[in-house]
């Protein structure tokens, strides 16, 4: 363990964590070995209203999960002392909480192992708040929002990050998974472009083509194979609507599988 690890890890003040709990805001445990990167990420998350607890290796991360009870954990890979995959396994066994793994070119193998061990998603490292925040908000909603969604022949499991179309597993990156989830939660309702960008990116000042591209990708994935009976209709100048015809067959419940969406 490096000398810094011998000292108490850098965290937000306990009073800040208490305040977050009182206001029902999620607390994120960030285990990031690069201290400069961790400090930058912490400042950006704090500016977005997220309380962040930071540490710099896997052993410290496990201690904080037990002591601080964060709403979610973000592990930078590669992670020293105890690797990201083993930390993920132990968290799942001892104190279940959603785990996200952050990966760059030097941590791809470890991140893959962490996903296999139960991490719900991977994100790019260095971290982009606009990528992590919607995922964090999705993971830390109330328990009722984690119920499986079924619309037409599409089944979406928010907790396990699985999507099935007519029982066929559909792999979606995190942002597209969340887009489909939002449309399913608002099925048959016109959802404006501004509402979608606020929900998924936390802002309305987004390149208009970005949302269009993500919607097109999800629409194309739903058409693959036998194809879904549901469609994502674009209402010019207004937004999008997920519609499923009255002839849609009832979805057959699919068994959970291991693949997980990646960013």
C-alpha cells in the first residue's frame, strides 16, 4: 500500500455526507488511484450536486463501503492493492450496492473482469460527468423504479441492465439503455427533445444531432432479428414517442444473462 493509503483517505466531510442523506441525494464512492484525476472528478460531481467520497485503492474502497454505505461505487481500473474485479465481487457478497467501473486503455482487461464479477456498467476514464450522472441517477432511484418494465414485446430490467425483445437479449450501451428505459416509462406519450436531453444528459444545451443519433441507434437495434412490434416515432419539431400496436404479443419472461451494457 502506498504511503498515502496509510493515512485516512481523502473524503468529503462527514457533515456533507450526512446532509446528502438528509436531502435524499446519492453519495458516490470514487476509488481512483490517480489523485489528480480523482480531485478533478470530485469537483465536477460536487458541482452537479453529488456527494463524493474518494479513496485511492481497492482495500480503502471496501472499508468505505462498509462504513459510509454509499449509494453507488465507481472503481477506476486498474485499481491497486485489491483489484476492481475482486472489489466488485466482495461488494456484491457483503454489502450489495451498484458498481460502475471506469476504464481507459490500461485498464480494459480489469474492467472486463469487473463487469463479469457484477459491475453494472463501464464508463470512460477520465470521467465525464455528463456520462456518469444519468447512470448514477438511474441506479440510485427508489426501489419501485427498479421493477422490470414490460412494454409490448420489450422487457427491460433496470437493476440488472438487461433488455429482451421477444425473449432475445439485446445489448445496448449505457446511454441508449437509459434512453429506451425513459421511453418505455413514458410509452405512448410524446416526449419532447428537451425533456429527453434533460433526463439523459442533465442539460438542454446539447448538440441537436446527438439525441437524433442515439434514438436512431436504439430504433435500429429494436428492428434487428425478428424485430420488435414497437416503434420509436419521431414527431417533427416536437420529440419522440414509443408506440406498440395492439397486436403486440405478450412478452415471454427471459432468464437473466451475464452481458452488461458498456458506455
